[in-house]
C-alpha cells in the first residue's frame, strides 16, 4: 500500500496515481496546472485564479476557509491537497474521514521545493517537478549573487484597517530575506496587527505594500507617506512573495527587478 507523509507529519495512503484531484490552495492549484494535470484536477477554490482557464471551467468548491462539503463529496476525489495555514483545521479533518488529504506546511523556500517534489511524486509527475525545482534553485542562487549584501530595514503589509504585517515565521519573510530586506517585525509571529506608531518607531527604510490579500494602491502609498516621511514605500506583487508553487520559477527575476529599483531610489 503506497504511503506518503505530508508536511504536517501525517501519513496518507494513496492506492494509485490520483485521477480526481481537488486543490484547496491557489498556489498549489497553479502548480498542478504546470505539472500537466489538467485532466485530473476536478475541483478548485474560488480564489484559485491561475490559470484563468481553470478558474473559468473547473468546479469551484467554495473558499479556502469556507469549503462546500456537498460539492466536494459530489466530485468524489481520490486526493485532496490542502495547506496548514490557508485551510481550516476542522474542515481538513472532516475531509480526512473520507478521502486521502495531503497537507502542506510551507514557511521557506526549502519547504516549497520539498512540497513540489512530493506532489510531483504523488501525481506521477516527478520528472517535471524535479526540473521545476532545479530551475527555482538556480534562479534563487543567482538572485543572491546579483547584488552586494545589504540589510535594508523593511516592513511588509498585507492588510489595511487594521494594518497587518508579515512576521518572522512566514513564507513572505523568507522571500524578503532573499531580497536582502531585513524584516523589522521578524520577532513577531505570523501576521500581527501593526499601528502607525509602531511603523514610525520601527524606522524602516522600506515599506512594501502587497497587492493581496488587501489590494494596496497608490492612494495608500500617498496616505502612508504623510505619516512616515523618509520611508520609501513600494507597491509589490503579493503573489510573488506568498505563492509557493510553480510561480517561484519566475519569482527570483521579479525580486531582482524590485531590488534593483529599490537600490536605485536609495542612491
């Protein structure tokens, strides 16, 4: 009997290569597409916007935290792919009563590449997964060599009203480190609520405003510029900082461009 251990330590029995897969995580949905599993993915969430063709044609089984159990049962999956942070524990445990559920737990680049290899092995796409991981590692190694080392004090906001930042034990923090950005809130766990006063006292040289989950715009840059003068504020593509699937293949190039832009503004 084929047994696989997921990233939370659970043993998952998967008797044959899955043919009816449901993905509960947007970044992992995109990964399944890039692994060539179009014919085998039968359900995705309403937040799985990439690829667009899947978003339009695949059955949506609710949100990442509001799963429609009836829809999932109707699809009769032989594999459900979930994530420890993005999905609700109680809902995942309910699904585990009926289906093989493989749960990822991704906090850094190594976790992400391990996840990609694991899903490649489970779905019979190990060669594609290994090729993808090799490209990711090469690209990130090149990123680290592209610029002189610097530790620019940086905060990364994911939400407004209240402001919420990325803490130290997050995948976002890991990506910030590859960019040479030192997270001023790295000593705080997960996604803490941050006041304007805390931002002012942090004296960060750079403030990154994410495109998701809250869609920060230029008006928010202008708003914050008035309260923390002297801090460079930049709008960034949150998917490159927080999506830990196949999007990582192109993430290093995005980070290189962002880093070059920030360095030029500093000069």
